[in-house]
């Protein structure tokens, strides 16, 4: 079948054994790829043990998966996922990344890598085509991601080849709960602490090189749909803006609509700050543009600061999420300072969303008198203090002083502080909310509340559809959606979650260039790459199966309908800005959503639907769990 290599690497870190296992046909047919297959593998590997498994125990599998488009030249398909139980949230964890890693893994002949157990000493996995071996990483342990990436590319490169590298930094080694995995320095598996799981396994990273190619099921049809998409991209204003200004291209428009979070979600407008942090502001330090494998969008920034307090050599620049989590959230109106903070987070291996949000939350609590200097080790936490934020980033990665508490994330920080602090912690299911405000787009609020891994704007296509940037007319989603309205949003969210589970998390289409895809484009890509017939009905059924499986994993982990909620700080209306006075009607949307999903009062799906989707074994586990067995 086209689009797949047909095999996985299984790495037993405890025994030091690497073996080839087949990629089962039923996994491909029912879960497609990415975190769809990852979820099914994790469920099977932990069957009967999911509820009690500590995410930092050796028994928690770590699963890297590509999708059927990985390694092809379809535009905006360079992503891949990593999956495990999350040490930050305690539930299903996943993160995805672009770059070169997914293509190189497919060129080497592998659809994914499954890590089991944990090593007694630091190791890394070297994959060179069909050959894969564990190598000692003692001398790499403690080094930052940039240094290790350079070293491993020199060591295993040559003949004009630069291998793809994915490594953790000191944050992952030290157990920061939101540690990331850095791929080629500037691409990060950021969310849910997957770097922390790697650190617990004494796995420093992966190095991957391949020279093969991905087989296409129907080459002629593939050429047609690929050219169709490339033509759409040439005509797309959104793609042009992403190329010009990167993922930060929409911050001005977002500020006007109320989409950009400011001052820990409590300020509706900040013109001075936006002007200092928007796309043109970063042009002063822009050195180059970069792109992921075979992607014409080229949204990645390369920045360089030649002088001043934030001096840094040319390297990966910050994305929108970083610019807002440390810029607008921490009230730092300085592009160069934010770029420097981003560099250190990249080097240390930190998720910039969780890190920036946790720091902003701590500053907010200090400003309100809810944290005292004796708790911070004498540090005075104030807005617009980039030197302080940079110091806190270092302390977090080292788990030093007050940084050890910040390393636990916003939810646990609020638990430790107590009092009124919880109302200012912007988390859903213990995961910090990404940098788009649902008071401006109510459907996004429901998507956040019901997202599997915790608040997420990329595991479905809700945001793109609700904002009118992506049209799914065959699903009845034509782009006519009022942002600050809760009416009809439950249907929109359910449909965009099911479509998105297949589109973004299993087939792994990037949402940026992916905005030009419609349902027909996606179905044609699947059919022509795999050489098997796909329909929109099958796409939606596959997405629903994946969504319900991940939901079931969360239910088995103890996360139920009471966790499907927005934090108080986001349920509080703003008094200024584009979303002033607007708050999502969560009671209405959740009631309608639950009915659409067929949930019972405990948030469980029906036996009939689970059985029809091939999840009868999962439903049986849920019933057993409900009975307390």
C-alpha cells in the first residue's frame, strides 16, 4: 500500500534491544497514522494498566509516529507526532512537530518508533536506513539541545547528508513537567511534557538518516491533486502572509478581534505592545527564512541580534505562540528580548506555551499580593521584566529555587499557593491554554474544554473554520460563523474535531498551509497516496473512532465531564478590546455537544457506537472501570 513502509522500530530500553515489528493492517485501516495509531498502540500496550500507570514509570510507552503523507511532496505534510501518558496532565499526551524528521524516518524505511522500558544509563538511538542501534549518551547528558544537535549531525553526517536530530535538553533530564523535544534546534514537540518522559527513560534523543522514498499508490492522481494544492497556495493571501511574517502574521488582526491574550488573559487591548511585537517589528532582526520538508509556505524565521543585551547568533526565531506567551502575556514589548528568551527555551528544551503562561501566572499572583518575596527567594516578579523572565527560565530548567515550583506548571503552582490563585491559572485538564482567546471565538472555547490532551487549538480544525480561514462546505461549514456567539457552535466543534483527528493528527497535515485544503482535496490525497478508496464518510468515521479512543483513555485515567470546562480567568469578561463583554456560554454548548456525542451522564460514549467503530474492547474496559474493578 502506498504511503507506508509497513514496519515499526520497537526499542526496549531496559534490555537494550532494537527490533523490527510489522505495522499491522488493521491499524492502518482504522487509525491511519500519527496519534491515531499511537493511541491504539498505547492502549494495547497498557491494556489493564492504564488507570494506575505513573507517566514517569518505565512502563509508559513513548511512541513516535509518522502519517501516510510523511515523506511525500504534498504541501504542508512534514509533521509527525509523539505520544505517551503525560506527566504534566496525567492523561493522554501528544505533541507534534514539523521539520525534516518525519521525512527522514520514512526515507529510512520506518513508519514509527516505539520506546519501551527505560535505560539504566543515558543513550540515544541512531537510525541509518535499515540499521538502528542504541549508543551511549553519557557525554551528551547535561548539554543543551543546540550543542547536542551540532555534535550528532557532525558525528553521523557526511557525504552532504545532514541527519534529522531530535533531543531533549536539561529541562527534560531534570524532570520539568513541560519539557519539550527539540528537532534540529527550532522545531519542537512542545506540549504535554513528552521531553519529560524521554528524560525519565534516560533517552537523550534520536538521529535519523535515510535515502529511500515513499511509494505512491496512484502516481498520476497524486500529481494532479498535488498541483491543485500548489496552485491554491500560490493564490492564497494567508500563505503569502505566513511566508512574509511567519506564524506571527495575524497578531494585528487578532488584537483587533480580541483573539490575543494579554497580561495573563486580563487585558483586552495593548496597542503599544502589539506594535512592538508584530510581524514588521521582527523584520529588524530577521536574517533568513526556513521551511519544513517540501513545504512551499516557508513560515519559519531565522533571527540574528548583533548587538545589545539580547545579542544572539543567527538561529531559530520565535513563533506566534512564543511571542504572545512571553510578550503579551508577560507584558514585554520587545521583539529582541522575546527572541532571546525563545532561544534559551529552545536550548534548554522547554515548551514555550506552558513556560510563558506559568511565568505570567506567577507574575500576576505576585502583583496581586498572592505570592510574597519570601516564597520566590527574594525575586520581585513584575510585568515587563525580560531579564527576570530569562532568569526564571534558567531556574525552571535547573529546577532551582522558585524555578522548581514553576517547573510543575500552572495547575500545580496554584495548588501549592492556594487561596485565590486558582482563579488566575489558565489551564484546561492541567494544560496551559494556547494563545488564542475563546472570548473572541466561542467555538474555540468549547474545543478547548473538550480537547483530549487539554486546551488545544491544533488537534482539530475548529479555529480555522470558525475564523473563516478554512472552508468545509461539504460538511456544511461554509465560513459564516459569528465568533463571539455560542449558537450552533457545538455542531461546528464536533464536526471539526472528527475531521481534524484524521486531517491534522493522523494524516498530519499542517494547519497553516492546510487551510487551502477542502474535504475533496484531502480525500483525493488519501486515495491517491495510499492507492485505496477513501470517502468523506470514511474520513469522519476514522476521526470519530480516534477521538473516542483518546477520550476513553482519559476516562480510564480519571478525567471526566467535570474536566470539560474553561478556567475562571477566561470566563471573566474583559472591559476593553474586540472581545469586550463576551464570554462563551459553556453550559449551552456543553449540553448540545454531549447530546451530539451521545454521552451519558458520566460522559461515557454509548456501547452501540463504540462497538460499531470497532472499540468494543475499549468500551468493556470503561464499564469495568466504572464498576471500580
